[in-house]
């Protein structure tokens, strides 16, 4: 006999997502496994809980009543486990974590060794892309997002922040001059990040139109091109700090405020399992205070450092 509590969890997730496959991804089960759990519930109860068509799933009248009971029982189980103490609940299973590509490679992947050493029963599936994934539909337990958050109903916890900085290679500035204010950016080759605001580079409340010979959906690629002398980039410090310290990029002072991007952990609504709590707490502690990418950065190049070519 299949476990009753697991069956309730599976049924509740199917009802929430409206799909056997989506529920399977969220729970780390195959679609066949999800189907077996729901079928076992229906067989034990002697009634149908779901109407199935080729296009959608809907709850039967009995299914709606049973779902309310499942949600109540599962909440009580979670409360009972929490009462034992979150410290005593070991993180286990698979944590499906989605993060932006460059931030994941630079900051998340190096952090996994220490975390895994203290949570050996947990496997991490790391998704790396700059697309805004749908946590619920795609079955992710946790996502890290950089920048302003949309009103999505997800649970958010702020982890850190990263300043945006306008940078260029010294060689580029020697050839083309140093812009002294945002209005002068229109005379420079500005490398564009295609996933940001298309209206231009924003300083304070104003956006300034820019153009250039390269646009890409990945900040690390733009930074690499800037280091090679192609043009200016407007990227967060976690991406450019290494190049700034090495002197292969120079941060520019345009006399206008640059935004600071918040970095959040996002989780689906509802109770968070031990695996999610453990990893979010770990990241919050790792990035607490002044993050490594903000430390020991060289001074920005002032407006008088060199002038635009005449």
C-alpha cells in the first residue's frame, strides 16, 4: 500500500498545479508515480477526486472537500514537525535551485562545498539561466533573483545587494576618452544587456539612451568584451569586482547616482521544508554584512581623469 500522507501531498500538489507532470517535477517524482498515488487514493476512498480530460484537470465535488481535509492535515503534520524544533529536522532529498547564470557560477557554485559538507543527505540540482523561471509550474524549490521583484505572491528573503557600475578598459578610455556625465554616453560604444530596461541606462530617476555594437543576455559575456576593449558596460559589482581590482576595467564617475540591485531568495508560498530553510539561512549568513564583491574596490575615475577626444 502506498503511503497515505505522501498520497495526500501528491494530490494536493496536483490540485494546486493542475497537472500530473508539473506535480511530479515539484515533488521529484515521475508522472507515473504521481498517477499511482492519486489512483491509490481514489481506490481507497471509492470515489473519483479529479475529472481528467486531454486538456485539463479539475476537482470533483468530493475532490474539493477532500483537498480541504488534506491541506488541514498536512498543515498539522508540518506544525507537529516544527514543534520538535527546526534544528532537529535534517535537510534531505533533492533541492531544486535556480539562479542567474553568472551569479550562480561566481557566487553559488563555490558555496556548495561547505554547505554539502554539513548536509550530506541533501542533493542539489542547480539550474543556471537568466530567464525568470516559474517556480511553481516548473517545480523549483528556490530561486535567486537580482533586481526589483514583481508582485508574484512568492515568499522573498533579501540576501544581499550589488551596485551597478559603469566600466571600461583603460585602453578603450585612452582611445575614446572618458565620459563625464550620462549625456555623453551616446558618444560611446555601450554594450547592452538585453534582459534589462530597453529605454537605456538608468541613473536616478532618468534613463539615458545608449547604443553599441554588442548586445547579449549575459552580463559575464559583456564584461569579457569590455575587458578586451570593445566598449563600456553597466554591470553589477559581483560581475566586475575582479576586473576592477586587477585594473583591466576602470569604474567611471558620471556624477549621477547608480542603482543598487537587491538580491533575493524566492520560494513558493506555503511551508518551507527543512532543505529550503537550511540553504536560504546558509546564503543569508554567507552574504551578511558587506559581500565580498563590494570590498576593496579601487576608486572610480573622476571626471577630470582624461577628456573626450576633440
